[in-house]
């Protein structure tokens, strides 16, 4: 698992820097889409399969879906608390508590529950419907440079802590923890501080659009990892994950544009 830790510690700065560029270039929603892809959970799943075997990965992939639902609750709680005037220091702990409480309760359902699978695959749509709609005219993407470096240090610390804890938790909770909403924890409060609530909501809506790719990735691994070679499994899962995210995101932007024109 040491390689996974190194990978994640190196990936966090890259993801945050690319997301920052995308936000400046194309807006908060597009930046959120990139950050919402299975950049952390995907490679973690690959190395878990290599080290722990297909059966462990099979169980862990289902738990990824539980973690994804926890992420949806995290985003909804943070967004609505911020929307109604809550400060980041209140919204963030409430949102994180929502993640762990949701994940804990969902583990009481039978394994491979159809309810969990359907809800996880629909999490992007649920978030799109129930997240507050930001006022575009109030967007601001300028921020002090020091914010980015604080995000990088904070994000790297979060990822390292989560990865170290996941090693001892078994397939159920390691799968759930690998989908811990690192990017929500890192991006939301700092965007809230620097750019305000509406830009934060736009980032969260973008993150939610990327969740379809995470759900597709986990489902494909769950369906194929015990039957096919590992290289085929992860190439297929990665390809379908990116394709589904792009298609869904383009549809969301198209319909949102039509709605705003009307």
C-alpha cells in the first residue's frame, strides 16, 4: 500500500492545480467535473486488486458505491448549510459527519443491495436536482495564490491519513474510505472562503457530474474483476467512466443553457 500513498500524495497537487486552471479557464462547473472523476478511488482499486486479490476488490467495489452515496450527502449538506448562511467551519464538520453516518447506516443493508447500486448510479442526477442553483452573475474565480498551496498541503494530509486508515479496515470500509470526498473537503471550504457560496455550489455541482464516472467505474470492476484479466478490467472501467462523465456533463450543460435562455 506504500505505492498507493505515494501516488495519492503526488496526485493531490496535480489535481488541485489542474482544477484551479480549469476553473479560471472554463468556470467552476467544468473544474468540478474533472475533480469528481475517480482519480483517487480508481487507482486505489487497481492496487488493491493487485495486492489483495479479485474477491477482496469485488467486495471493495460495492463499498465504493456506499462511499459515493456518502459523498452525495456531504455535498448536499455543505451546499445547503452554506446557502443559508452557514460558515465553512460549521458546514464542513456537518458535511463530514453526514458522510460517515450515511456510510455506517448503509452497511447495515444486505451486501450488493440493489437500492445502494441504483442510488449510487443516480447520485449525479440526485445532486443535480437537489443542490441549490447558483446565481451565475455572482460567480468569482479569483483567489489569493496562498489558498492553492494551503489546499495542496491540506489535501495531501487528508489523503495520507485516509489511506493509512484504510489498510486496517477490510474490504467493506476500505472501499468506502477510498471514496471519501477528499475533493469536497479540500475544494469546498477554501472556495467558500475565497470566492463565496455561489462559486462553491457551482464546484459541487461539477463534482456531482463526475460521480457518474465513479459509479460506472465501481460497477464495471464489480462485474468483471472475478472473471477477466486485471488489465482488461481497468482499461474497460476507465474508458467507460470517462465516456459516461463527458456525455452526462455535456447534457447537463446543454439543458442548463436552454433553461437559462428561457
